[in-house]
């Protein structure tokens, strides 16, 4: 915290999460005793998927440490549980980090768009179909995915007997719609070809 010019504070709880297709790569949260706003407990959570790339891990941690500094220096009257927006306090601490590490090392979105592991730690469900599967030669292929198939997902799969349900550990496909929430169409030829290969090797969800 010396880089951020913040006095020594209790070390936050550090947790590693292993979510498939996470919506966040790192986050910092704070719990506060309502009877004593000066008593603050902080936690930094990091997704396992970013730990395979040291540069990504370092930048994600730097982003969350800026939030940590924000929390521990927040005036009592502004203290609240949960997370904060990327306001002037966060940007001020980010600027101090960037003075040492280089321009844009920490930004508002610097914990969202870095290199992650190319495979997930466990398999998930991938549902693949063609946009017009009744046509003689369908050309548009699409997918959706789910870490688990609950009642909603099972119902959605049953309504698409023409689709192929497969399992995958490729993190690429988690960047699409969830099963039950629509479909995602690949934007480039390599992804389309990879999806077609999975479709040819899968089993119809109705079988």
C-alpha cells in the first residue's frame, strides 16, 4: 500500500474462485459493522482462470488493491457494504499505480479483458444448433452453454431436439449466451468451423 500512500492496514482476506464463464475476474468487497463503521473487513477474490498468466494476474490484483485502498480510506459517513463504483477515489489510486507501472496499467476496465486460461477446470454443457435447421443446406450455426443443467435448462434443451448437446472444457464457448437465454453466432470462420466439428461429433438432444 506504500505505492498508494496509504498507511498500513489489516491484510484483506484472499480467496480464489473457480467459476466457469465468470462475469468478473477479480473483485474487492467490504463488510462493515453497523454499530461501528470503523470496523471494516475486506476480501479480494480472484478467478482461477487468470492465474495461468502472471501479467494478467498482476494487473487484476492491482485493480482490486486500488479498490481496497478506496475502502480503507473512505470517510465513515460514506461507508457501505458491498462494492463501489469507479469514482474519483479509485481513479486517484489508479493514477498512482500508473505512475510506477505505466500508462493505463490500471483502468476502470482493467480487470475484465485480459488473458485467461484456454480451458476450464471442469467440463460444461454446450448446445449447438443451426439457425434454420429445416433448410436443405443450413449455413448459420449457433451455440449456448451452461455450467449445469437445471430445470430451466433441461426444458430449453428438450424444446430443441434438432440441436446437439456436448460437453466441453474450451473457455472460448463460455463467451456466449447461457442455455435458456438465447443463442450466439460465431463471428469468424475458425470459430464456425470448430463449432461445426463439435456439432458433427455430438448427439442430438432428443436422442
